[in-house]
């Protein structure tokens, strides 16, 4: 996808003003994030509901987490004393393993495989048919998937609904951010793109509130929670009807008059000829690029490819979606009731929304890099504190439980419970973690990889970014509960290790992109001491385009000081490799300690 005007001077400003209409357009376009957010938030709460477990996982999750009720429901099925003891042992043996079930994890994560597959093709469809109809289709798919989920009679139908939802999420997650990038003026691009992540967090919060309300509606509350996914689906489908397509999309498909009319309306001024001609030139060059996927794998575009892949790997291996998906399960594991677990999830969702608002206001002021580093440090501290706290408190609770059993104060099948003060403390620290993510790696994970793509690779780059996000989300969704069971408290140190790595990666290898237009954002890699080895100036097709700064300065001279301020590339490589080696040893030691 062309992704907006790229021809022009260094940090060039076009005519235009902020209008009510442009905010209306980008807010409704950002509602594509509601699809992803609502699903992320709703599935964790639903899987913790007893009615859901009884319907689909009666002999596994329900039996392990509600042994007395399960045995009372099956008195005539030959449940002997040995089996009763086994169920009690399984329930009480490890609080980390209460929800370890591969089919449950498949239900959670299947959506993201479908989304990854769809996102590979969605860029081509959006370019051929337009952004607007793809938004409509994504909303319709989400409504269909919500109906399948809400009416599911077996696990197969449940997974089928999740897959259809994934088709809609894959399209919306790719088209939504690109649509907003193409509509937003350059000086507000960061804040307006962050609105997508804000919509994700609002969807998560709404799902938490709905789960809390539906948890008491027996036995069909879980059906209502899943079926209400049709609401954000209908909203984005409505957006696909009432919103205009982007000027870039109209020009790509030859509708010049429509493109000019939309550009005039979203800029709020009549004189948009300069920006309009630049978009036409960008679209003309884009149409000459026959193999954007092949271009993406050329050496000069390796910085964009590597950063897009690593950004989403790091984003997911912060552990964020493990907590969002399984927050109710996590709090249930430390002894909270089902209702309390859902309330805690709502609190986490509210913190997520408020912290993302911080990013909206600060990302174009403080810059991408500052927020990434600060958020990373905050997440590292929070995850280490959570891991160590769980280790110590579970050890205390286990010793106390054994003593109480020996004294006859509690039965052998009594669950392991930590003090309320500890549960509240864990909630507070998790909220600190959520806040650190929500104003850094959450929104910037969608913004940064999008804005660094040059014209030659923008189509393929958008697909790579979305597909890699969904693939790594699938990995986390499919493995976290098993990791929690096997690594126990060490799983939080595992994620903290990744956050340490990605924070150092940000410090040494990510150039700042604040305040740069799309073309100049790409040019920052040409002067970076490490990435310039791949992004050579003479190899870039963009350099054939005119670049005249507003002051008449040579862009190469303007960028020169950046290279002087950066450390030697050899030092960076040696330090980074040494850091990775030590980090891998530390993680291995942490995991071994957690299993001991």
C-alpha cells in the first residue's frame, strides 16, 4: 500500500488544519482495533467461567477446579475413592497447573493463526479493492464469528467461530492502521495511529466489564459474552459504509476526482494541490513496483524486515497477551474467587486504557525511543517482582496448608490460597506492568514498523508486521498455561529476560522517528552506524525523488550529526552479542531455580 504522501522536502508540512471531520474519520477507522481488543479480553474471562468449563471441559478443567461439584454430579459413574483422591491431588498439587489443557489453549489461540494467514493477502485485497470495503468485510466476518461462538454446541464449532473471527481480525489489524496513516496529517500521524491501540485497550476493558456482568447469568452467560463480539463487528462494518476511502487508495485505483475531494475535506482547506501531486507521484512510483515481497528481502531493505519481525516478537514476549488472555485464570490460581478474578481483570483493562491515552499525548512530544526505553524498564521491574512474590508466597501458603491438614483444620482437598493483601499487591504490580506496556510497546508496536517502511516495500511490510504479530500471539496463547505449569514463577523471569533484551536493542539499534515525514523516516537508516551497512543511499529508489528542505539545506548534511552521536558499530555488535550470551545463561539459571 502506498501509505500516504512520501514525496517532498525534509519534514515538509502541507496546507491543512485539524478539523472535526478528520478526527471523526480516524477515530472510526481506529475502531478496527476494537475487534482485536474485545476478543483478547473476552476469551480469558469466558474460559474461567464454571459454566463454560462444564460445557466443553467437564472431565478436565471443571473436574480439576471444582472437584466437589464434579463428584457430586457423577455419583453413579464409578468414581471411586482413589479417583476422588487423585482429583483432589491434581487440584491442590500446584496452583500453577490448574488450567493446563492444550485444547483450551487451542480455543484461545486458533484465532491468531487465521488472522496471520489472512493478513498476508489482505494488503493485496486492500490495494485492489480499496481500504473501505475491506473494513466492511472485516466487520461482517466478526459478526459471523461471534454468532458461531455464541451458539457453539461443541469444541469444533467453538474453534470454527474463532477461526472466522480471526479472518476479520487479520484484515482489520492490517487495514485499520494503514488507513489512519494515509488519512492523518504528518504532524499528527503518531497520535492518530496510536488511536488504533487505544481502541484495542477499550475493547479489552469492555470485554472485562461484560464478562463480569455475564458471569452471574447461569448457565448461558458465557454465550452472551462471546456473542456480543458482534457489536464492535457491526460498528466497523458501519465504518466501512459511511467512511470515505483514503486519497491514496482512490488514486491507486484511478479515481482522481474522488481523491482530491476527500483530501480537501480531511485537510479542511481548498489548496491541497501540492500534497495531492505528491500523492499522485508516490502512487505512480508504487504502481511500477511489481514485486514488493521480493523487494522486502533485498539487502538494502533488511533493516525494515528485521525490525518488523523483531518488534512483534518482542511485543508479544513481554508477556502482555499472556496476562490479558489468562488474567482471570492467573488470579484464580492465587486463590481469588471467580468474581474477584473478573473484577481484577476490569481494573487491569481500565489501567490499560488510561495508560494508552498517555501515549496518544506524548508519542509525538517525547518520541518513540524514550517511551520504549522507559516502558521497558518499568516492565522489567514489575515482572521480576511478580515472579519472586509468587514464589515466596506460594511456598508460605503450601507450608501453612500442610500444617493445617496435619492439624485437621482443613481437608486434604482444600485449595492453596494466599493472603488477600498479597493478591492485591500482585494486582497492583501487574497494573504497573500493564501501564508500562500500554504507553510504549503496545501502541508503538503498530506505529514504528509501519512508518519506517519505504515505498518499495510498504505493501509487503504491512503484511509482515500484522502476520508476525498474529503468529507470535498464537505462540503465546498456545503455550503460556503450559509454560506457567512447568516453569511456575520462573515464567515471569523468562518474560523479563526478553524485556531486558528488547530494551537494550532499542537503545543501540532503533533510530528515533519523531517528527519526520514518511520519506525522511526511511532515510534515518541510511546514516545509522549499524543499519547503514544494509541501507545504502545509492541502492534506494527513493533517492531519485526530489528532496528540498524548507530551509534549502542539503538533507544529507542535516542528517550527518546523527551518525557522529552514535557509538561505533563494532562496539555495538560485541556488546549486543555478549549481552545475549549472558542473558541466555541467566534465563536458564532462573528456569532451573524455578523448577527446583
